[in-house]
C-alpha cells in the first residue's frame, strides 16, 4: 500500500476556511478519481503555530502505478485549484511512502 502524504503549513488567517474546503471539496474530488482507497486529514500537534497551522493530508492507494496516474493526470489541476483558492497562504511538502 502507498501513502501519498502532503504536509502543509497554512496561514492562521485562512486555516479554518482551508480545512472546510479540504473536507468539502478537495479531498472528495481527489477521491472521485477512483485511484485512492481512503484519505485522512490530520493536524500536527506540538508545532509552533505563530506562522500557521500544520496539517498532513494522507491519501492511500494500492500501488505506485495508481499514484503515478494521479500525478500524471490530475495533480497539476488539483494543485492549481488550491492556489486559486488560497494563493500564497500555504506551503506544501509532499512525500510518498510504502507501508511495509
């Protein structure tokens, strides 16, 4: 199983709206691709939140091929929507992990 993990630092001024958007729009749209089995949104604890709140969005799929299909076919458009909604009010760091 593959975990596509996106860790984000979201400015405090938009954090609540960003969470609402993630749960109501972004994550359901990503899941509608049919490439992922499950997803979750976590808030990191014990982090300095002066510059923003840190979250981890995790998406689970069966294979690296499914992940690559997402990246090749959907990721750019999905990222563009996030930037259109929240501009420079967040930064993201992406990792891909394999469950052993």
